[in-house]
């Protein structure tokens, strides 16, 4: 496994642990602290196009759930809808990454879709909340900002969600959704006009632009209630 890929997964894990901190009632590693999660699955007509600096555009429609080869993308998204006795909506472990030529790996870590159980057929826009991007094995170059960076926060990306199928809805724990629940939708965003900033807010020159159209689906089987989950740290 490449160093960049290990770093990507480490970043995702760290973000997940940070958002599920202990409460006064929980004990790290013990329990139970019940939690309900959901997964999303990528459909075959999803596409990602990206450009490293001035190189030709690369496009992938090949999504995997293991480390991607050159030309492939990896996608995993898990949401949280219940935690330790209360309804909650937050993103859990999630990663979206593609591997380009010369073993360059780009990753977008800022996708937070909220709670799909409330969605109806139609479209709406989510404002990106400081979505983090990282590029491994890249050679960033100074541009207009004069400050090259290979990881940054993009502060001006809008995410369009187009809901195609919306059957069923929310249910009480432990089911969390009705038996007929289905959500199928597209998530689209383009980072080419985004402003990249370093962690302290300084504008920088991030070397990658991405145009993304993810076709995603989930059913009632993707909602799982973990009654005996260990308390997070």
C-alpha cells in the first residue's frame, strides 16, 4: 500500500474519531453507546474528471472499495443518524479519492450529505463546509497566490443533490427506516472556481481541479443499529 494511501486513510480515521468524542456519560472503549449508521453505494455511471496543474484531463468511471489503481477512484461514505440515545445527523468515516498518472492521489474529504431519510424527489444545493482536499505525490507550483500547497480547504464549492427515487422514510430505533426505504440520487460538484486556503486561512495554489458526478443509492439494509457499540474516544 502506498504511503499516500495510508496517509489518506489515516486522515479519514482521525476526522471520524474527532467527531464522535466522549460525553460525560460514556467511557472510552466500553459501553454500550448505541449508534445507528448508514452506507451509500456508487452506481456504474458515476464519473470523475480531474486535472493536475496543466496536464491533460483524466476521467474515471471505475470505482473500487480497495486501494485504487491508476485511473480508478475509491468511494466510501458512512453517515450517523442516531448516537447514545438521541437522533443525530452527521458524517462518519468517509473518503473519496482517485489515482492519476505518476501515482498522484487526489482526495476530497469534505462531503457531508446530512440525513437522506427526509429527502423527496427533486434537487437542492448544499454549501460546502470547508471541504478538505489533499493531493499526494503531487508537485504543486506557485500560481496567482504565489504559495503552492498540496492540501487545502476549498471555501466556495456548492454541491448539487438531485434526488431521483425517494421511497419510504424514517422510523424509530432500531430500524431507523421503513422496510420500503430507497434513496437514489446524484451528487455533483466542480472545484475549478473554488478558492483554496491553507489551514490558517491564507489563499494558496492547489494543483488539482475536480468535476464530480456521483450516482449513489441506498436501501433499508444500509441502515444498521449497533446496540452494543463501544463508546468512542
